[in-house]
C-alpha cells in the first residue's frame, strides 16, 4: 500500500482535502474526518491516474512553492491507496 500526502483545510462545517501529487484529486465534508474519507475515496477512484506517481514526503510537499501549503491554517495527512497490479 502506498500513501499520498493530503492537505486539510477548513473550519466549522466546511472542510476540504487536496492531494497535490494527483491532479484533480480532492475531498470535502462537514468535518475534517469526512473530508479525509472523501479524499481517500476519490484517490481510490483515481487509482489509474495515480499509478506510476511516486508520492512525495510531507517535507517535499511543504517545500514546493507550487503547492502553497500554509502551516498556520492547514494540516497534512497521509492518505492510503492500494497499489494497482501491472496490467490493471
């Protein structure tokens, strides 16, 4: 099993998670936990797109200026994804 870094942000009843290494992969929910579970589900649905991507570490994500991670208002979580067997 591989893990991708997700970035969680939000407050009150609006939460979101984005996955910088998998373009277009994100989740949302009324709580942080719901948003994380939604992002894990989305990552599973996008498994083919994620195949062949080497997930970056939290430090690599934090240092990437294109990600625009704000440690004051956002948190990082590890999102699991099952590896796809060769050939599908």
